[in-house]
């Protein structure tokens, strides 16, 4: 066993996040930590990393083992290039290599016992160098950088010129190269394209240590993990198998629990009816029998009704009116930035009723294309036309459509001034914002919460042409499934 959490409790004010949470991870095991947004997954990781203290309970790491942690948001800075940032993880190997070179020079001019001593040191150090993959560390760095979607031209880019997503990829690369005994990864696939996710799956399957992952990517978890640790309403439970095995087992357990609850309720009602009947006879003998049955009934261990947890947003997408058959026509569209041509001479059409995916690796211009269609930036050449009665609903992954200085309530009421306060509150409750939550500033929200506000605005837009840029980023698994359902039934 490499990591064990024992009876961890954590509350923030009145809100209980974790109660008596216990689980363990074996050496070389790949496990997932899942739960809805706000369930306490990141809190648990921060407790394991000693960034937060639990109210009670212990975290035990096996002797001489070390942990590497990838948080969701990375703030790497400095004047390094991407390559320099990653090679810094191999400094001990570079030092060893330099020492070997200087020993070679010394041996040229040394004789006798001193030479024997140098040769012994050289042999020992060479062996160590080989064990630590010293002859291949440069190609290992190149492999990780390319696997995470960086091109050779990117290697010399300065860290401070990178986007948040690119910094997270650099941090992930550093962590993989450092090869700690246990990897703690919080949403590692959020900023990766399909190719990089596939590379990461293979890397983690062959990783020599243990891996503990928080992720809302069901397909990724299915490929990578063999154990699932779930947090639900503060309680923790372990399941063996991948995500699909967990989902099946969970549904079966819930079903069995509900049946047992209903059966017991039926028995209790029957017993209560018998007791009432016996008492109605008003004879000493039947009253005694009634009392004895009551005592037996009091001793019954009551099964709790399975909790229906109110943590699922409700979304329905309905266009206000039908567009013409031609929705979008793009003709010979081109866009470049200094030193980089993103795309040139692109033409395509979208008709009413079609569902279209725009795919490509990171940096190929997908978001730029969507921004051009939404009139946020201009193309260099070419044009696009929208069909008759086409109304766009745009969900942008960076949430630029949200105003950081506004509260959630203001964001909705300013965009839709005809809605009453009750209508806004009811609508926000469907996206899990209740009570004083609606007065939180947009700037203070997590990625998942901003995503839900953007989806709420999208729903209210009643648009007939939805353009969605990474709509599932930061959404938990339940919310993703609800969005899938809403899009499948969108007319």
C-alpha cells in the first residue's frame, strides 16, 4: 500500500464536505476519484498534499515514497523556454553527465592508485547514469513534449507567452518526467486534444508508479483506471473496475437498496396494521400480543430511504423559431497571425438539422474559426453568410461572453431584462445556483460554475443555431450526460 487516507473529516462552516472518508491505493495501481462538482474531490487532493488540514483523520504515505501533484490551474512563470522548463527535471542527470566528462579528463593525466580510484568512481557513476536512463533523457523529454501536443517550433517559446491551458500541459510534462511514486492528477485531460489524450492513456497505463486521477472524462477513465473511489454527499465508497463497471455496480446497489427499503416499509405497515387491529379488540390477551409485536418492531434496524441528491442541473434547449434550410455558408475563409497561418481557403456549408463536429489538434484554429463566425474577430479573406432567421447561441470555452465584474444574477438579468426576479431565480436553481449563490461574482466562480452560467444563458437565448466550443470542459459526469440528452433532443 502506497497511500492511505483514514477517517478524513472536513467541513467549511455548516457544510460537511467529507465525513469519515477512508480509502487506500496500492503500488502501481491506477485509481479514479469521482463525484459531482463541489463534492470535495479537489479538497481531498489538497488534504493529501498537506495544503489543507483535515478536521480529523490521517493521511499516510508509505516510507521513502514521494507524490507529484497536478492542480487544475497552473501558474508557471519565469523567463525559461518550454524545453528549459522540462529539462530542469533532469538536472541531477545533467550533473552526473558533467561529472563523468570531468572524470574522463582527469583520468587522461592520472596514474597509479589515484587512477584506480578514479576508475572505480567512474564505473559506479556510469552504472547509476545508465540506471536513470541518462543516455536517453533528451529523447524522453522530446517524446513527452510531442505527446502533449507541442511542436519543435514550440520548444523555444517563453513560458510567459503561453495560455493557461499550455502552462498546464507544461506542468503535466514536468510531472511525468519527474516520475514520482504516486501521481495526483486533477483534470489532466482538460487542455489536451484527442491525440494527446490517447498518448496520455498509453503513458499512464505503462507508468511505473501509482496514479490517482480526478477526471470527468468517462472514456479516459474507462481506458486507464482499475478502481474508482466515489465521494457522494460527504460519504466515500470504493469500487473495483473501470468507470463503466462502477456505473453498472452503482445502479445495481441503488436499485437493491431501494427495493429493500420498499419491502421493509411494506412489512412495517403490515405489522402496524396488525398491532392496531389487536388493540381494537380491547382484551388483555390481545393487548399483550400487540405490545410484544411493538417491542419487536422497535428493535427492527430501519433502512434509510436512498437519498435523491439534488445535484443535477436541468437543461432544455428550445429554439424560438425555425430557420431557413441554409444555416451557414463559409467561402474561402483564411486567417493568419504573425508567423503562423492557421487556415486558408476553407469552404463548407451547414444545413438545418445537421450536427457538425469541428476537430483538429491544439493550435490549428478551431476556436479562431468559431470567433470569426460569431463576428468577434475578422477573417483575412473569404466570407461567411448566415441563412434567413438564423439566430446563434454561442458557448465559448474561455467564457468571454460572461462579465467578470457582475454577479450571476446581474449576468442573467442584464442579458434578459424582461425576466422577473422569480423567473431568474427558478432558472438559476435549475443550474444548481440557489439562495445567496446567485449573488456570487462571476470572477469568484470555478470553471464548472462558469460553465453552468454560460449554459443557462445559452438555454435562455432560444437560439436555433448552437455553436459550442468545448462545452463539456469542467462539467461533471452527470452534467455532461444531461447536456448530451438536451443536445440529442434539440430540434
